[in-house]
C-alpha cells in the first residue's frame, strides 16, 4: 500500500501493539466449556493480566456496560453477565502487575467529570503511569434509568458532552504544577503556594468547580482511548484521543478508516503518529490451517447456539419467537414497531436504525440460499472471528496490516478465558517477534511509552 | 459473639490524623501519593493484626496546601490494597452526595469481590459548598441531606441483593448462563433519584458489604457499625448505647492517638507537632500518652463499646507503637485476635451474612 490509501508511509519496521479487550460479558465469551475460568473471581483477572504481561502486551482493557442486558424486559440469560467496576478492578490489578497498561472503559454521559477524573488519576498514580481511559458515550435512557438524571442527554449531543467532559477532565489532570509538592518536611508549606489550580466550567453540558487532589503521574495523564464509529466519535478521536479502539477490522475497512482519521488529525494540526489505531480483533488459532478453520466453526456455533439464534432475532422482531423452530425459516410475522432492544448501546450504528430494511434483506438472503434461522444468525450476527489461521498465517497478516499503516495493532477480544489468550501469548507472539514486528522485552515503563506515543506537550 | 471482643480499626489516610503529620513521615512529603506508601501502610496494619483499615476521603483537598493538599481516591486505594492483603478488612469513605449511587454500589461490590469478602463502606456525606460544586450542585438542606443519605444506603443495599446467590447456573442443557428469575430489577425510588437495577456486578461475597457510618448520620439499622465520638469514656459509652438502641448492631469508639514510650515523651511529640499546626478537636476521644496507658484504656473500653477505630497522629510513629505494644496487650487480655486468613470481614466482626431480601421474598 502507498501513502495515498492510508495517509501514512509504508513502514518496514512497524510493530504490532497488542491489547486485550476483556469484555467480561456478552455472547462472544464461551462459558459452556470446562476450561472457562470463573468470570468474576479476582484470581481470573490476576491470572489473565499476568499472562498478558508475560506476552509483553501494551494493555489490559476492561469493557463497561452500565445496565445488565435484557431481552424483552427480562435479564438476558444466555450470555455471560455480571462484571466488576473497571477502575476498582484495575486498581486491584495495579498492585500485582508491573508493566502492563490498565485501561478502563468509562462512560461520559453517566459520570460526574470531577469524580471520574479523580478516580482515573488515582489509578494512574497507583499503577505508576499505566492507566488509560476508553471514552464511551452510550446515552440511551434505558441505561440512564440506573442514574440520577435518567436519559438526560439528547443522542445528537453525546459527543458535545463527551468533548467538554474530556476537556474538563484533562484540565483537572493538568492543574498541579510539576513540582507542586515541596521536597522536605521542614518547608513552610506542603505545597508551593499557588502551584495547584482550580478548574471551573459552566455550560449546559458540564458544570463544575474543583481543586484536584491528584498530581500527574510519570506518563503525564492517563492515555485517552476512544471507541465509537460515528462522525462525532471520529471527531472526538481526532481532536483529543491518543488511541482509537476501532470496529474497522477487515483490511479494506481499516485502510479507509486510517485514511479518514489521518485526514481528520491533520485538520486538528496533529501528526499521523500522535494517534494509535487498534481495532478490535477476535483470533482463532490452530496448528494447521484446517484445524484453525474447524475451531473457528466450533467457536461460531457455540457463540450462536439455537436458543441464542431465537433471542438474536427477538431483539429485532421485538416479540416472543420461542415458538419458531431455529432449524426452520424466518418468522413470517411482521416485527413489532418501535426501537430496537435497548442493548443497542453496543450494537453497531448501522444496525440500530432501519431495522425493517435489515429484516427485508435477511428474508431475501435466507430465501435465496435456503437458510434456517440458525444458519442465518450464524452468518449475519456480528462477532465473526476476524483472524483464523496458524500462528504463522495470522502473524503474516498482522505484519501486513501494521507495515502498510492500516492499523498499529489490535485489541483482542478473547472467546475463551484463559486458553485462547495463552495460545496467543505462547504461539502468536513468538511468530511476530521472529518477524521483527513485536517487542522482545518491555522497553518503557508507562502505557504511553508502550504505545510509542509522543510525549505530551508541556 | 465476635471472634475478638474489641475489634480494632485503623485509619490509614495520608500521613496520619495530625495536620502536621507530613513533617514527621520520614519520607518526602509527596511520597504519600505513591503506591509504595500505600503498600507499606496496609502491610503494616495487616501485620499488626488490625481487623479493619479505613481510608478517609473527600471530593476536595484535605487542606489548602499549608498542610497536605493531595490524596488518592479512597475506593481505588482500598482496591489496590485488596490484592496485597489477605485478612484485613478494607473500608473506603465514599460520599453519597457527590457520586452516582449506582456507581458507588458497583464499586463497593467489586471491592468485596477483589478482597474476597473483606469490603466495608464508610458512609460519607460531604455537604459543604466546595464539595458539591465539584458536581455542579449546591449543599442540601439538613432534612434533605438526612433523606439523601438514607436513600443512597437503601439503594446500595437493594442493589447488592439484586443478584441472588447462585444466580449464575451455567446450565448447558437449556443454554442458560444465569437464572433470570434470580436477577432482579430493584426499582428504587428515593426523594431525589431512582435506580432501576439490577447491579452490573453479582452479589458481593459477604452478601452485603459492611456499612460503617458516623453516629451523627443516624442510620440506625441501615448501618452495621456506628462510629461514636465523645471526650471521655462515659460519653463514648452513652453514645454507643444510643446507637445500638436505634438498631445499629455495633458501635465503635473513634479515638485519636499519639503515643510515646512514656507519657512525657508522648507529650513532647505532641508539643512539637503543635508548633507546626494545631490539631483541631473533631469531637473524638483523644489519647496522648504512653503505649502502656493506651492499652489499659482500651481494655477498659471492652464491654462499653463494641470496637474502636484508631486515628494515629503520625502513622510512621504511632502505627509501629500500636503494633508492638498495644495490640499484643489486647491479645494477651483475650480482647483481640487478628482476623483469620480466608475469613470475611463479617466473620471477623461476628456479623451474620444477611439473607437476600429477594430470596426471602420469593
Ligand atoms: C470497538 C468498540 C468497543 C466498544 N466498547 C464499549 C464498551 O465497552 N462499553 C460501552 O458502553 N460502549 C462501548 N462502545 C460503544 C461506543 O463507545 C459508543 O459509545 C457508541 O458506539 C455510540 O457512539 P457512536 O455513535 O460513535 O458509535 C464500543 C464501541 C466500539 C466501536
């Protein structure tokens, strides 16, 4: 690829940066396997974080969902559900890990900026510069029902709020001068007078006045990740983020996304190198190509079982489909009018609107190819393993991605904890190292350094 | 009856309870904001055999900067401590007025999971203009505040029950990971907010996180432990009795402590600290004197209060003296025992694991 397509030059020395996006819940995570670890036990998290540290990963990344997923008003019972608060859990992990970055997904709509800034800054100090914040903006009122102000934010304004929120948070992180605290107990005062500032904001979206209690860590501030693919999301990334967690994983989409993002970066006067692009990736490895394909088929079938296929379509039909045979055709009834199931917060944007058109397409598809509900669900539901092959095949593919600057690496979403990650650490990482495309030891101390991000401007 | 008859909590915030403690910490003033300082503090408290460590906090700086102006958020500190300790209970102060009740309940449930059943919550109710300004709000009227504290505690307690024990069934035959009949909306409606539920975190190992609250918040049976002040043992005893009458199972005396080998050496230390900063009276009992005298004082409190929370004036100086002279004396008197490895905080305090109100209801 040339510069024209991705907005950056071919780089023969480019390295793959890896994180794990530990959703902790959801349909991609297999629970029905004897090797699946206890999903809430702290021991599982410690084990995974240390495994990734052994694999020299940049980051361990926790997802967030502020309401337990439901299907037609009842808690959805087929997927792994229930997880810890991200900053609490990462603080616990900070004590028993040494190098790996610790990234918390945190919502900008249902948090108070000064409260969140303080918690993230505390994680950053406790981990000695390894914290990150994945900024998300899920704004639906269904999630808001758990919070003081309910669904207070108009969907169109979610990124206005997020932008102002992030600016207030970064101002709070920047309010202590570098040597604000005196060197000895004999000094006149604990802090040099005037060395700690106050931050005040007063708009209709962000209102606060606070003197922060936490100074900067050795990486300056937590690394900012952005996840969300709309125009507003991309603008937030280009204007403020250090890393994007993108959903554009297939190569062509990744190339187009990189070009788009780099054009946006330039408009904000930022260099192409000031933002890392790490799309989500599910990886299924096998010792032979056939074994990998077979395993990917098994993963897919486990992830989309017959009961799950019914539930999947119920979310779009908005009604009870339990009377339909998953091995039979799509329901002949019309879907219920109205919104998609409120778990939409993490459903890709194109699926959230135009559900009637989507259903029409599915009908056509299943009739033309004679697909049952189950077969169709396996094809159309999101979450197909993106990378299937031997460690060597996947390594080759990833090297192409990074050298052509389509991406800077991947956020791996594991399907089985911990075994799927053990395979990546023990088999895929060495292949990348052999190709000179992966570190052989941590070179830096902070998350910012792991990501090879330029130092923050003073 | 609890395993120890005078369970002993220690406040680990900053360099100690005295405003000038930072001058006597034995390390650079800024070091208090590091992981290393936290690690040392909790390790010392656990090794000493304390039942519980508390982590004071506020949304605003602890002082204007003449004394310490920095502090890490208490929930994060307690969580960090969870994976490097095995026995001691961990109680961050989280304020009901400046946080989201749902987040607060999630954070505490998560702390209990990370600490394998050792989490507690010290209920904070910051209501000064500066604290409320951090969320763009104004102080509440006294009656409103009283109601708000109760509402947030009620909401948190409901949310902790929103997942019944055993809700995760992993039933391969039916393809169900959880039993939807055992995970509940809570539909909490308070005066100023509502919460739908369920919590995003399964029920904490202790069922309910242990709730500590200053007696002045008048939480009654909503709290497990009331923290009572008073300038003499008679006042402590009266307030403890009052708290128990309102339905709080346990009452702990709040005691500020500054020790020396002798009364004279303690008085000398106090005088030196006082030259740098006055130690304001917060209504708590204050002891300045020999370690031996302090052990006698604590022995005399057994039977009057159900436990104590100690606020060492200077952690670097007073924590070692407590560990070396005071806790062993309580131990020898049969009044105190370090919590057992693997026991929950409720076990250590003799508090039962509560039934789940949703299970009880069905
Ligand atoms: C790869 C990826 C991962 C995401 N992970 C989360 C998550 O863990 N929690 C969450 O609340 N939202 C998550 N989101 C949702 C988005 O961050 C965003 O808030 C939502 O998609 C709405 O923004 P949009 O309209 O820009 O897509 C994720 C989005 C993407 C693309």
